[in-house]
């Protein structure tokens, strides 16, 4: 685990890098130092397939020479003076960028909220091995599961520190625990595969291995003997895990970098209705134990939770300092960063829940497609065109009737967003969360 002593050592390393950059002639600089360790165990058919341990200690240095900048990354053991000199030399010959620069020093700081991101001591390999076996055993106990696609248990911890030449110096620690199981049912050319996975910051928040493994098994068994359907227009229902991908497309379209490049179909829509009345999309970096929570962003700004969409109206782009300057506004503390250059991105995002149950929503749909898997990447955020391979279940008389596969669903994201109807089954357990979502008027292409 990354303890306080580790963060102190990381801070010292980052401060040495920034000092070396200033001594080498940089006008300004910031440094990120990240330390992480992870352990995972995978089993298949009752045997340990792989045990993997990884450790990383990396640094990233960004330097500015006027409006020119450069970023270099290396292992923590590299000489900070040599790294800084290389970075400054690169910056001096880089093209000018009128929007480059550190964050406004008046906005630097961290939240004083307790985000509870450090779950403490990590389990050892023996404990993870036992957990992986429990996952697989529960999955294989489901009637109809023919083979294991594997089960895995993992845990990791990390610490990150950011230091800037404007005086910001801070860091935080995180942990992450995951469980996943993949099941196979049927055989030959009638084989189906499905999975279930969960991840949490604290180990005690994870669902039990029996629950996760059983869910993976049940999901694959219900997909056996899928039918094909003819092409038509109709209502498509996205289960929560799949509906989150729709939110992901929205996040891509409101990313400040896409807006600045004019590569988003929403670039002229600020202040306009893009989702139905009463629907909100909240980005919250301060969710306790959130998978994407952090006390400050990649440039050292605390920021606040943002209603990206409020009552259906688009209210905010995702902005870091550079994209904000390009768009003649100010950063809303959505800079994301590893050891490279920062860029805008979301934190913990939630599409608001509806007022009706999933069963009621299906009854209201009557006939349509319930999507439980998406295939391919056929989404164009410049035009808003949407086309994805899909599999799931056909809905008849308001109930799930039988599995279907080899389908393509298509539409325009602009129209899809406005047509969303949400159920009340939202569970905020992932970085991007959504309830069951129904969308009328989509093309459902089959045979």
C-alpha cells in the first residue's frame, strides 16, 4: 500500500524535477509522480492460469518556454537534472501554442472533503486465488453453463503527487479491487459467452464472489438458442451496463477538446435542450469511494460537481485550462492526467433515474429489443451517426420473450438523446452510471 512516507518521497521527487526544470531555463513547469502496485490472479477450470504482480514508479515533467511546451516521462529512478534539461531543450524548438500554460494560480487547491479513497491493506495472492476459485465455482454451478471462460480477482493501490512551479504541491492515495467471471454455454457453432465484473475502491464494498459468478452464469444461459429477426423500426431498450455507453458518447461530445476542434455534433448546442425534460447528467469528482473521485484535477484545481445537463439543457463542457482558454472561458477542473500532458475528461458521471420501474417500462414498450451486448465502434461524434452491432432479447407483450443475435441498431445520437425514457433502477457503482433506458424510433436491422 502507498503510505504517508511514500507520498512524502513522491513529493520530494516532484519538487526536485520542477526545481531542475527552472534551473534549466523553463519559464514554468509542473511534475506528476505516480507510484502503483497491483496483484491479480486468474483461474480457469479449477486451475490457476496466471498470477500477475506489477509495480510502477513513473514521473512526468511538463515545461514551458514562453508559449512553447514539452512533456517527458520516465522512470522515477532517472536523473531529474538530465530529464529537465531534455524537456527544456524540446520545449524551445516546439511550435508555439497560444493557449498553453499552467492553471491559474489563484484557483489551485484541493477539496477539504473526505473522499475515503484508501481502502487500507491489500489481500495477498492466496486470498485472491481463493476468491477467483469461488467466482468460478459459483459460475459453473449454474445449470446450463458448459465451460469456464475464466475468473479473476485483483487488487491494487497507488499514490499520485502533483507539484507546480506556481506553488501547488499535493497528493493522494487510492485503492481498487475487482472481480470478473466469464461463462460459456452451449457448444460448437451454438456457443454463447457472457460475463459479469465489479470494481470498488474498498474491498468490503464488492458484491460477494457467489453473486458475481452466479450472475455471469445466468447471463450466458439465458442467451442460448438465439433467434434472428427481420429489419424494422422500433424501440430499443438498453440495460444499465449498456446504457452507460450512451452516456459515454454524450461525454465525448461535450469534451472541450472536441468542441475546440469543432469535431462534436453538439458544438453549437450550449444552452439548448438535448435530453428530455427533467433529465440531468451529473459529474461529481467528490463522490465518497467513487471510482473516479479525486481531491484535485490533473492541474491542481479542486473544482466542483457539475450538472453537465440540467433539466435536459446542456450547461457545461468538460474543460481543462488549455481548452478553456481556446474557448474563451475558464477551466471547470476537469483536467485528467497520467504522467503525460493533461486533457479534459469526466469523473464520476450519473444519468438521472426515471420515475417508473423497469417492468413498467417494458410493459409500456410492448414490442422491441432489449440490448445486453454491443459490438463494434460505429459511432461518429462529428455527425452524431450511431450504428452498433447488438445482441439481447426480443420483447413481446411487455415481457422478455426470447434471445436474439446478429442485429445492428442505428440512429442519430441527437434524436436518440431527446427520445430517452429512463427506468428507476439506477445503481451508482461504476464510474459512469445509468438506469435502464428506452429509445423509440431506432432502426433494428436483422436478416
